[in-house]
C-alpha cells in the first residue's frame, strides 16, 4: 500500500471527457501524472502527458507507482488486469457499478501479483497542498487544507463534507483516503488504519463510515494497536432495513450492519464519535492535541 | 436483485438439481388445476420476496381439491409482511427424512465467495451458526481455482452420512457454484435441501440473489430513489451525503420523505430525478437540496434544478446548501435566478427549511 503524497501516476482511459477534466485539475494541483493510456491513441499527448496504447509500454518508459482507472464499469476488469500484469503495484478504481464478480476476480489477481486495490467506487486520495489522485475538489481551500489528520471514507460526497468540517476546525488534513462505496472493495478501513500506525505525518484519524457490511466493526477490533486519537462519523441512522441506500455496500442485512450498532461498537472501542458532521469540527477542536 | 422461489428453482433445474414437481398459479382455479396434475397432498407457497415466509403464514398444505381451493383463496387475500400475494407455487408435498442446507454467498470480509453447508437445515442459518457453529462446514472459495467435487466430498466428510448421498451433495455444490459464477449471483441458497424417505435429494426451497450490476444486465439508469414516510423532500449528491442529510433532517425534528441521490454519472440527470420525486410525492412540505460536489458538478446539477423549479412553478420552500466542484457558479445561479441565498452549512440549511414549513 502506498499512501505517500509523492506518487507517480498513470491515467488509464486518459482521453475520456471526464478523465480530461479531472486530469487537468490533478496536474494543476501538482500531481505527478507521468503517463496515460488509451488504446489507439498511443503517441499523442494530453497536457504534455505522453499517451500509450498499453500500460506495459508506459511502464517501460516511466517509473509508475499507481494507476487511476477512468474506465467505465464493465471494462474495469480488463483494465485492472492490464495494469496488474504490467507490474503496477497500486490501482485506484473510480467507477461506480463494477460487477461484483469482476471485483472478486480483480482482488484475486491482485493477491497473486501483490498489488493493492482501492475501490471500486472510490473517490481516490487527496494530499492537501501537494497532490490529488482522483475526483475530489482538492483545489477548494475551505474543503482541503493541509494539516495533521487522516480521513478514511467510504463515500466521496460525505468525505467532502467531513474534510470541510476538519478544515473548518483549523486542524486540517494530512491525507484523505477514499475506500469506496461498493459491497466489496479491495482495501478496507482496517488495512489502512494499520498502515497509518507509523505514518509520521498523521497525528489523528477520522473514520467516515456508513451502514452496511462490517468494515467499521473489523476496524474497531484493531483500534487498540493505534496510538493516535481516532474519531468517527457514521451515516445512515435513519435508513430503512433491507434496501441498498445508493451505495451497493450500504445495505442492512438482517440485524447486523446498522449505523447504530456500528456507532456502539466504535464507541466501546475508544473512538470519539460525532453525532452530526457539524459536531465533528467542534469535537476535533476540543479533543485533538495539536 | 432477489429472485422469487419459483425463478430460483427454475435456475436450479436448468443446472440439473432436482426440485419438487410444481407449477405457478395466479388464481385459485389455477391452483386446483395444478394440484390435480400433481396428485396427492400439495404445498401452496406464496411467491413473495419476504423472509421467514413460512412463519408469516405464506405456506399452506392441502389434502384434496376442496382444501386447495379454500387455502389458495385465503392466500390470495392475505398480505405476507405487507406484500400482496399474486402468485402461488403449487408443489408436491415431499416425504421428508432429513433436511440439509447449502449456500454460496459473497463474504464481504474475506472478499471471496464462501460455501456453507450443514445436515441440520430447514432452520435460520444465522441462528444455527450462533447456537451450534460446529454443525456448519464452510470453505472460502478462490475464484481462480473454483469449486470441484472434491471440495464438497471433503466438507461433508465431517458428517456421518451415506457415501451415495455425500457424492450427490458434492455434485449439487459444484452446480451451485456454476450458477453463482455464471449468473453473477451474490447468494445461492438451498434451504432446506430435502432427503426424502426414498433417498432422493430435492431442493425444497431456494433463494438466489443476482448482482444488480452483473455484466450481462443493462446498467440501471433510473434515479436512485427510495420513498420514506415523511414530508421533507431530500435531494443530494452521493449516497453518503444523502443519508447524512436524512439523518440531519430527523435530528432537527423533521421527517424525510425520501432518499434521492444524483451523485456519480447521475449528476447529468438531476432534472429527471427532481421531476421523478415531485411526481412521486405531491404533498411535500419543503425540499432540501444538499450538494457537495466531487465528481458531480454542482453547477450542472443546479442549472437543471432551476429549470425544473421554473417549469413547474414550484411554490414550496426549498433550501439550498451547495459546496464542492462548481460551487461558485452554482451559488451565483441560485442568487440570480431564484433570488435566494445559498447556505454553506448543512445544519443551517435544514434548520431554515424546517422553520419555514
């Protein structure tokens, strides 16, 4: 897993309309986009970034840490396989609506090649004041200001809201890590938490969860190992049972996975919980030892 | 996407798994006709997508045609967990010796499918796993390796059952995995899997869930809308933010009328989404629009919303909270075209709306 702010990036699907919009934003922000790929567009450039037909050709010519996939959901599996086989060690899969069996295959391939997968349905990562790897409005300073807290979020939109609250609190953000809203995602809260244990740039951690699954519960089991204050907000207290709430992963199944059960488990494991997003900024101000 | 019992069993049959003789009935006369063909006692099973259907009165048995008619009529009149019964599956009643359980489902924690089985089926598997976990065998599935007969043979070697039955179970497991994989299911479950008195193995009930994003299905492009009971309309971008908006409305004393999100690719269809909401809910007291754009550009959403508001001449109070991608232009549009302030904080926007409704 690479959570460094200095990552060399390839954009798969760089010639798509949305990709172009976001790649420009990323480059303007200071992100090292070293290559792009798009079958049939090899030899061209976008914003001075060289484009290759295949990821393998890009890897021959550049040092690449992470690939960001601007690829429609049904083609993600092939694109991910291409990047994994080309030896790229970390993938950020943005698409919403990737077939879950494709995700399972991607995760299996990634295990074989020791590749880290973020997503699908993740907004990516932001390292405020330095670089942005995805589709978050990094350039808005009232949302993303540099500081000492790491945010781990399943949702992009709610991740924005929480980032804004943390910026408002004056503490600011060291890194924003998007986990993804799908039922099945490559990297979970638990794995990122462990990775952040020894991250000298991160002095506190905010978990932005929601109903469904047991990712928050699994993370709670590991909290005693983390010697940093941990805060959390969980969305979906008023959601009905048995209906996926927009995210494929936000689904209460049986009696487990409700927002209130997650809140209880996190609180019992020493997490400082915010009832509302506004409250989070106040709590951070009061509790966070700068 | 959950299939009904009938649809699930049809799939099982296609893959060579035995199911009871049976047919769907839409009327009580259909039910009688079906029962005559089956001969002997029959089971009448309401085809509704509700859990614990048996306990809720959705399964009845009938010994003769008169009973079939009466009980079918009764079923067509009842609601099972709030759902109207429109179809009944009329099936032969099985002579049960033993009830087993088999399932393959997506294990979100291990990120792999998991195979579960027990010879104490017919009960709620969650309960059994709590009370008697030793009776359940399970196996994580590596999707590159898949499932072969030896997996099932090994798993069921834990139980004291006849070799012939064990062999057949292993075969059923490999077929179940084929269904799971080929139909891109998130759950295939046979509960109970019946061993009859003459040692036939028959899937008496089945539940299959298909991934709504499965590669062979058309992408769902309808708005992500869920009706709720209250009267405060909600439109936001992204699932997490929409749920949070609902939570805040409730927290401040309001009652959300719906979940509606226009995040991701849906941001280009915000007008369609708002029209849909207004058509579904014509007695809203007010509407909260909460946008915090990432991929979804708030200016493009706002442009569409203003058009709908003007076209439909909407008079109810609408509170806007807009931040994120495209926020400057979006806020200016609301000010210029609706002559309204835009809130920066969600709680302020909700509070203001609840005050004015």
